[in-house]
C-alpha cells in the first residue's frame, strides 16, 4: 500500500546584521526522534530536522548523540565538505533508529559533529528510505511517499 505523508514548510524569519527581521524564508522541517538501541535511550523531545536534498548524508549536532547515550567520538572519523568548501569534521555512527511522528521507524547512519547546529536529513540514510521525496515550493509543502 502506497502511503503519502504531507507537511507544510516552516516559516523562518530572515534577520539582518542589526538583528532586524527583513523577510521570511520557508524551509522543509520534519519532527522526529532518534533512538540508540545499544543504550536503550530515545530522544526525550522531537528533533526538528531540515529535509535537505543538497545534503549527501544525515548530519546532526554532537549533543544530540550524547542525549541518547551515543559516544559519537568512537564513531568512524569523517569530514564533510559543505557550501563554499568549508570542511566539517564528523563521526559516522550506525544502527540509529529514526522514529517519525506517525510511527514509521527505520535504522540508519548519522554523522555527528560539534560544528553542526542544524540537524540535516540527507539523501543517504533518509531520502533513500522513501519511494519519493517531493518538494512543492509553490505550495510551501513537501511529501514523503513510501510503501507500507
């Protein structure tokens, strides 16, 4: 059975150097929880993650790893090259369960970095669990499509 879950983009204020709101941006955020089966710990609150088609992998702030009992520094050292060639050191951790608000769960890999502030859901480890990820910029929404 084909399942389609739709979500509205989140409105984010654009702030200038004088800390004034000069406009708005809409971005595709998805709330979820992460669970680390080895520690039997699940994130206490929903984590608001940016669904990022430009991100190759899942990349989360390091403090989210420690909150569920993951010693991220024991993960496989990696480096991510981001916008403008900026390098971010990270650690790849496996066997992390993503739990979506409607109950869908799957095990994936997440890279954690002390230099990352926004959790990113990328093409490898998130998008590839779905048949389709559809962005509708005109309607400020996105859909996740999968087979149940």
